[in-house]
C-alpha cells in the first residue's frame, strides 16, 4: 500500500505526547522511515531523524519498511486525529 507522509513528532527526547479521548496523556515513540529507503528523499530522511518525525502507530519500531508499507492504512495511522 501507499502510506501517508509521516507527521508525528517525537519532540520530547524522541517521544511525542498523545492526549487520548479519555483525557490521559502518554509519551509515544514515532515509527521512523528507515534510512536509505527510496520512498523518501535523502534530505527528508535526514530531517525525519533529526526531528524524530514519523508515524503514530502501535507497530514496533523494529518493523521493516517493507512490512509497514504493506499494512492496511488503519495500522499505519492507527489513531484518530481530531481537528476543530
């Protein structure tokens, strides 16, 4: 499958804070696009690793990009983003 661009920032020591619908907050580690994958430009990969920009997903950080990109969209972007 084709994945959306990564948009979850791990701004706090590699983790991003997630506010859940029940009101609690947890630190979550983003799944980062693997270095050297042709899906993303080299300059984007440098940026993604520098700023911990990845996907908010329950998938293990050790999952290969080949496995991740073949997963259904709900697994790639497992959490609902609420916009006002």
